[in-house]
C-alpha cells in the first residue's frame, strides 16, 4: 500500500502514518491502561479513522504488541548507546544506567507500557517484555564482568554471582525508574549514582572474597 492522504489532501508515507498511530497508542495505553484504552480514542489522537488503524495494525492486541516492541527496542538501543565502549568499564556501567534512567524519564508513557501494562496482561505481551529484559540483563552482565576484571587486577567474578548481580541491578533499576519518574527533584544521573553506589560497593566486597552470612 502506498502513501496515505493526510491533512489537506497531502499524501503521507505509510511509515510516518504508522509512527503517528504508535505514538498515539503508547500515550493512550500508558496513561489509561490496556483495558481502558479504545481504538477510537487512539485513532482520534493520531488524526486518522478507526478503520485505518485496523487496516495498518489489525487489532488492539497487535497494536499493543507493536507498542511493546517499539518501546522495548528504543530502551535497549538507548542503554547500548549510553555505555560508550571507549569509556573505562565502570564508567560504561554508570553511563548505561544513566542512559536507562534518562530514557525512562523522557518516555514515561512508553515505560508505563513496558513496566506496568505489558506485564499484567499475560501472553504474548509478557513474553515480549521478558525478551527485552533478557537482552538488557545480558548486556549488563557483560558490563559488570568487564568492570570487575578491569577494576580488580584481572580477577574474574563467579558466573553465578555475575548473572545474579546483573539480574538484581536491572530489577533495582526498574523499580528506581518508577520512583524517579514520580519524584520531581531526582535526576537521571542522581538515580544512576544511587544504584551505582549500591552495586559497586557490593561488587568490591565480592571481589575481595567478602560475603555476608547469617550469624
């Protein structure tokens, strides 16, 4: 299908029209929730007819899944871009966290779709988010491993500890992002610093062989 006519008869490329629909859908799903959002209000916000939304994106379920994939891909890309490879390993980790918090703050509706909406409505939505999260965890695992190796004279961290720390760090970042978005005076760098202090101190103790145990 070719370009679609927009306002005043202008023909609009399909990709641009789809982006407008997804922008409207993310805003609506993020603010109203999946169940409460309607295709009519999404179409109205996008400035198109309801049949056109169905023509492009088939169903409400497919539209929601497309929102999840787009917002998830954008978040992963932001984290990867933030952790610049020319930086020292610990700075890469900090920069990746800062990029995560910056992106979630700048795209609160997209983060609401990923963090709240998609996870509470079952398959296949939860699976889409799980795949996105697994990609971030794998990336963070590499960053933590490199940071530990670089900062502690070539020592390697046990594989289970490494993966566990990455899972814990990503989980904490997800929770902290929600808090930071609801707290007016918390910047992305401050949120990243809070989490980095928490994680980095623990990593240093592990590299020294120190472990907490119940007494």
